[in-house]
C-alpha cells in the first residue's frame, strides 16, 4: 500500500475496524473508505456488489462482524452463523470480482477445536470439534478464511487471514448482554466502585485460561502484514501469553479499586478450557504485540470511566 491507496475498512465503527483506521491515519494514509450500516448493509449482496463497482477500493480490511461474548454466542448461534457468513461472502466475493490488490480477513482463535493441544499451532485447525458455546461464530470464521484461501490458491487473488486471540481496548463494547469477558469485567467492577456495591458474582469457575491482546496491537500487526506478508494460509495473531479468568478478574478489580467480595457461579459455562496460540509464525514476520495486559487494563479502565462514569 502507498499513502494514496484507496483502502476500504469494513466495520470501521467497531473496535477492530476503528483501531485499523486510527493506525492507517497515523501512518499517513489519506484515502480511507468507511461506510455506516445505514449507508451500506453488508448482508445485502447487491448493495455490496454495487459499492465495490462504484468505489473501486484497492485494498480491503475485513473487520466487520457480528460479535459477542459467551452469553450472546450461546443464545444466538443461528444469527452469528448467518450474519457473519453473509458479510464475509459478500465482501470477499465482490473484492475478488473487482480485482482488488489485496484483502485482509480478520478471523478468530475460536476456529480451533475445543480440546486443541496447547499452545495452538496453525496446523491444528480442523482437527476436532468446535467449542459448543461459540460454534456458530467459529464455523463462520472458518468458512471466511477458507473462502479467502481458495480464491487465493485457485485464482491468485491476494489475501491474508489473521486469527486474533481475545481482543479488548479502545472503542470496546460494554453491553453486558453481548460484550466479551474483559470489557464485561471492566464495566462491572468500575460500576460497582462507582455505586458502592461490595459483592459481585461472576460466571463460571474462573479456571479457564485465555490470551488477550490490545486492539491497538492488532491494528499495528494487520497494517504491517498487509504491507509485508503474502501467505494465503492464516496466521495466529496474539500476545502468546495467557491468564486465568479468575486472575484477570482480580487484576481488573484491583486496578478499578474494588475491595469487595467476588463470587463465582459454577452453574454457568466456562467455555473452552484453554486458548493460547503459538505465535512463532507471527514473530518470524518481524512484528509482535507490545502492550502488556497490565498496561492495557489500566488504559481500558481509564477510557471506560472517561466515557461512561464521569
């Protein structure tokens, strides 16, 4: 990409898409296309086809997706599968038909089997059943990657596919019905401190292990790989470090200033027992995550309080 390249960021209002836009702008790219849902319904095949024919982007970051935490994924499996398939298929196919220069697909570490060996290496993909609590989303992301990969290998259409670990940070979703675990914990502990609540009950046992990466790190990696990497096989994109949900909760509680009691509801699901990705392939490209979890939590709490509680 050069500074005048026409770049379409699908999902620019979301956490990932907005981070990619910020990164591109900070790097001096000044021809970025962004459309709101009212302007472009990505589930509408004809609308997406028309958009590509008229706008003719040269590069695409596919960050648009229907996303949510374990609660939303459990309740709305059909919607997570259908909407993500529609968004991905429409964008990838239209990008291919319009012969764009390159597309970056953003997937998810949930594509790996529930009982996947740890840390998860790229070659473990499709070696076992998905985690049931997010199967719809996992199938959609697997299919999106495969579509990119097939177009690349069959027609020499340039695509790269990134499979990020759990993301958090600037412009995250804090709706408890649909948000992910880290943002949910930030909201709950900050709100508890603000309202004087001295006892909180959290889902599961807290023993599940997760890997987290700040969304600014993902944006930096995505832009770097778009410029420097051309392998159509997907690449793990994470920090390479893990923490239990219980340890994460206590980190956030302490940083937020919550001094009350934390209870665990073991009748609720933990999700996949462990999700740590092998990031050897990523680091061999010359880029890696830099923001520590402690630093990211501190920044996220400050941003949440500035936006929602002050």
